C-alpha cells in the first residue's frame, strides 16, 4: 500500500510540474489577446469607422468582438467564474446528470481512453493489494469500487460484482460491459487460469500505469505546439482584420 501511494504521489507531482509551464503560457497568451482586442484594436479600427468605407467581414467581426468585450467584460468575467462552480455543484447533486457527463467523457476520442486507463490502473492496483493480502474477492471488488472516479465504470463494476457473486469468473464479469481495457481482462483471465491472480493483477497494474504515464507524456508534449499554433492563428486573424482595410484603401488611392 505504501509503494502504491508513493507511486501515485510521484505521478501526480510529475503531471503538476509538467502542467505548470503550459498553464502560465496559456494565461499570458489569453491576457495578451484580450489586451489587443480591448485596447489596441479599437484605436486602430476607429480610423476605419470614421472613413465610413465598407469594411471586410473579418474586420466587422473583429470590431463586434472588441466592442462586446469592452462593453460586457464584467459579466463575462462573472460567468467565467460562476459557470464552473455551478456546473460542479449540479454534477454533485444530480446523479443522472453526472452519469451522462461521465459517459460523454468516456466517448471522447483521446480523453475517454485516458480516463479509462486511469481508472483501470487504480482498480488493478487496489485489487492486487487486497487479493495479494488474502482478502476475499467480493470484498476486494466492493472496496475497489470506491477508487473509480467515473460513474459509468462504477456501474460496470457493480454489474461485475453481481456476476461474480453468481459464480462467473472475474475476467468474464469485467469484460461483460466491454468498458475495461482488453489487455487488463486478458491478464486477469491468465491469472485465474494459472492460480496467480494476485501476481497478474500486479502486472496489469504496472502495465496500465506505464500506459498512463506514456499517454500523459505524449499529451503534455503535444499541448505546447498546439497552443502555439492556436494562439498564432488568433493573432493572424487579428492582423488580417486590421490590414485588409488598409490594403483596400491603398488600392483605391492607386
């Protein structure tokens, strides 16, 4: 248990340290873009408004966004703070809404697989500790259910517990809903067939943890270039919206 807790604490610290730089860069980039839209752009675009010329759609959109931010920044800030708090409170109080939200998260292309791997690693680690310590399988499964964060996976584990209580093998019970990773199911089946379930659960936990670390490293490695591309695209649109009317004025003068 101490090794398990130490490993999870180390993984959490690595993720937090890796996220620190992207979060700071994202915050600065957002502040820079908001500053451009609320202070720099209005001064430049004000000249185009006075000329009363027909502005491109991109420039009109930029003017609309700039005016909207300057006129409603106070309630936009309030919504940005209150909306996450209200959503979190609603998810805690409404079990059906929380279940739909968790099912939607599992259906996302990259996030869903990451969350499934995270909960599978927790499940395998907890079962390995308890089964290896001689705890009865049903008791271990009931206890391991508490470590699952996703409600859809919890329901799948509830169904597996009922099947195991009726006499079904663990690997067949966990694979009934087809929500847990196939490799985890295969390793549990090998452990049950060979009488080494505790050892195979430890190997499965190690494999799931390694896959989780690999996916986390790849996601964090891709986050920074994607962020640069997104922010560069936003700045490019702002520059184009400012330059297009200037180019049109030069063409008219020629």
